[in-house]
C-alpha cells in the first residue's frame, strides 16, 4: 500500500522503532483482517496472526454514521497526551492518512472488553473487577485529564473498557475529545469545518450515568 499511495503520518513520541511493524500491520490487515470492535465512525481490527495481536488498528469509516469530530492525527495526539498523564488508554503508535483519505491509527490492543459488551451480553465482569475501586479510578483519570485541559466528551459504556488481568478501567475513543484552554466552555465549540455550534456531553455527568447503568447490569446478572 505504501509504495502505491502517498501518505502523511504522525508518530507518537518514543514509538519510532515500531513504525515499520505498524506499516506492515496495516498492509496485512487490509488484506486479511479480524474485526474486534466497531462504532458509528470507525472499526477496529487486529491481525489474523497471533504474534501481531499486541497491536490493533482503528480505521475511520469514510462514510460514518456520526461525523468524526477530530482528524485521526489530532485524536492520536490527545490520546498520547492522556497516556503521558498516566491515564490508562491504548498506547498509540502512529496515525496515518492516505492520499485517498483512508485514516488509520495503530495502537496497543487492550486485553479486555468494553462495559457495553459485558452488559449487552449479560456477562459478569472479570474476577479482577472491583466496583467502587474501578469507578474511583475513572473519576481520578477524568480529573487528571481536566486538570490538563483535556476533555473526553463522549463517555458511554462502549468507550470504557475493563482490563481483564488488572481489573482497571481503560478509556478509549478520543475522536470527540479536545484540548480546551482555560476560560472556554469545553462542552460547546464551533466546528469550523461546517461552521456549526457543537454541544458535547459533560464528562462528569456522563460518568455518573455510566456508573448507574453498569450498577444496574450487575444487579440484574446477580439475580
């Protein structure tokens, strides 16, 4: 793919040694891929070869059900900043955009499930999951992001994962996130691409809602 098409890419700090492997993975996944997740504006794949499953690829839909607010390179930068703040997110490797507007982000594969998948399949969370500790850590993660002017703005059960081994929360999908300087409303912004005022969901309010929804799920599966 890379010999035939021009492309631009942004590499996450400290990840240069993984670029060649990331390029190979994109090529291999485009030829034979295994879908591990999807949303309204993107799909996530990893390799059919087990040795490469430590990395996965997010590919933006070219005709999304819901407009993708951030470009893939800016999304990666925000996700990388979150990672530097020791907020648990999939560690990004690189973002790549081809000349025909295909957008990819290569990142760490999280060994776990989203809370939406767990609730939607009427499953119990892993034994490592500790309810109050889990949600307390999410509150701390959001506070750390907000202290550094980063706002997720799209919190729902599908964008919160639980790591099966550690039981810790993982935030995913920074496609609607933003860095917002002090004094500005982080949840209201003019989208300069379409000259339209956008309203976003409040992180703290949505976190409370997510906790209520998942608590209800836990009550139901325990009956």
